């Protein structure tokens, strides 16, 4: 990648994403603890509220359509502001953005736990999404800044992937348990002590992560266009379940998003300090990582949704039991991530991403093939959960490596915001497509046979998305030696 050297020299002394700030072993360890806590927290809140929705509706008096905004308000704010959050981390310094994001997230969680009306809860969830949009890119950027390429960063990226998967799965479990034991307000208030711990851990890092990029200005026009375009895109996707893909509402939302994002690209090509430098996507590893992440999230988010419905509506699991049923998914991700930290040096980024996606596709196909009325937890859930999650766990280390290959230190937040945006948009897109497929198959019927057929069809599509990710990684990434060596060479 020929142009890397000049960009690195122009950034912080010592080179690109490989160069770590002046952190000793202890501050780096605390930076990792903070990054993992933040990643866990953001993932937790994407799922913890779902099981509590019936209790929330009964207590606060939501109507059916309004209740969806408890989920959508968070998703819209989060997805729409990720690029801005990542760039602010570059300009102001990760630590400042981290502190502000944690404070905002904690206050919004407290307000949500004390909500007195539908509007107050939806507003609190939206502010939570704003805080999460600041936190998610910082979590990834802190790892790339604190650990140089090599085994240390591979281990950190493996832990980062585990924290995200654990947060999503624990969110489903915690939502059921907390709602049953302490009421729905506890699913909001549980964030407060986690935020307090993260702030205390951040204080142990000293001045690590404080430095921002001097002399650069925020691309206000780009920030407004990216935020509005991404928000409108996510809004159009999450509302397809209510309005359909061909309704005027959906077409207007998606069409408006295309126009705004096209204008964003035009602005970024002309500004001196862009929110997203177009050249960042000319690197094959970065481009491939974001495409791969979009496909992976499209399959994973939708699968979580339909497996949860299958457990409760077809197999008859209660909310808490359904939450516990997701724990094997955590086990598989942990096992895959641990193996990936060692295997990436042997197989390289390209082969490991391809292997992970292919394994996950087989697991998802197993889900789809056994999601029947006669299914059981052991055959239809446990086995495919372990195989699918193991494959996904294999992907996190090479995915994080590819996403930061040849990325300069002053653009780690930009790269992280881009990767997280791909994940969020991919999740919304995948869920919208899979819901449409399931509805088409069920035809509106609520019979167990029809429901299981609809869920199975959606899971087959998810398996196809993962199957498409495997050859995409193998074809688009550079040859094994270059892919594996690029991060180290840039250091």
C-alpha cells in the first residue's frame, strides 16, 4: 500500500495505527478494560430492553406502534451519529469523547429508569443512542491506539469481539431476569453502575488517549449530511415491517437517504478535513472489512430476533428461559475468538475470515433446517448456536485487523466509526429483509407450522448472507502474506 508512509508521518510521531501513545503496560491494561466495558455496554443495550417491552407497554400506556420507538429511537440515534462520534474521537481525543459519552449514556439510563410517560422513555432511549454513538467508535479506537500490531493486538481484538457478543446475549438473558425479578425499570437502571465502573477505570489510565488532532476542524456540512442520511436510511429500514418496501413512506425515506448520502460524498471529496476521507475506502482491506461486517451483522442481528421468537412462540420457552438459551452462543464466540488470536498468525487474515464466515453459514443453515414444530433445544438451538457462534468468533480478530490496515493514527476514530456504521446499517437492513421474508412465508398466519416455516425461511436467507461473506473476503482481500503482514509493516 504505497501511500501509507506519508499519511503516517503527517500524523503522530512514530507512524500510523501501529504507533501507540505514551502508555505503559498498566495504562494500556486499563484502556483495554475500559474498551471492553464500553463494547459490552453498547451491545447490552441493543437487546436488553426487548424482553421488557410488554411490561413497559402495560405500565406506561404505549400503543402498539409507539412501543416500537422504544427500540427504534435508540437505533436511529446510534446509527445516525456513529460517523460523527468516530471523527470527534480523532479531533478531540478518545478520552474526552469517552468521558462525555459515558456521562450522557449514564444520565439517559437513569432518566429512562425514572420515566413517567411514553414520550419521556423514548426521549431517554434516543439520548442513550447519542451516547452509544460516541462510545462504540472509541472502544475500537482505544484498542488500536493502545496495542501495536501483533499478538497483543490480536488478543485485544479477540476480547473486543467477545465483549460485544457477550453484551448482546447477556442483554437477552438480563432483560428477562431483571423484568421478572425487579420490573422493567431495572433494565434501564442496570446501566448506571456499569457506567460508573467504566468512568472509574478510565481514571486509572492517566493521560492516555487524551491527545486529539491539532489544527483540524470538524467537517460540519459532512457531519450534518452523514447524520441525516444515515438516520433516514435506518428509519426507512426499521419501518418496513409496518409500511412495506413499496409504500410511499419507505420509498421517500430510502430515496431521501440516497440523496443525502450522495451529497455527503460530494462534500467529502472537496473538504480539507473530511468526516470520512474517501481515500480510506480505496484500501482493499478496509473496504472488504466494512462489506464483510455489513453482511455479518445482517445475518447475526436477524438470527437473534428469529431464534428468540422460535424459542418462545414455537418451543414454548418463557422470557428467562429464552435468555438462558442464548448463553451457548456466548460460549461459541469466546472459543472462536480465543482460537483466532493464535490462528491469525498461521492462516492470515484472508483465510481466517473466509473460514469463519463459512463455518457460521453452516451453523445458520443448521438453524434453518431444524427450525420446525418438532424441533428441540438440543438439535434446533444448542448445536447450531455453538457452530454458528464459533464461526463468528473466528471473524472478529481478522476483521478488526483488516479494518485498520494502513490506517493512520489520526484516523482510527474515522475507521472505527465507519466499521460501526457498517455494522449498525447491516443489522437494520438484515432485520428488515428477514422480517419481510418471514411475513411473506407465513402469510399472516399465527399457526405453529406457519410460524416455524417463516422463521426457517428467514434463517436460510441469513445463512446465504454469511455464505456470501466468505468468498467476498477471499476474493477481495490481498494475498495472505500481504494481508497478514500489512498492519505490522505499517508500524
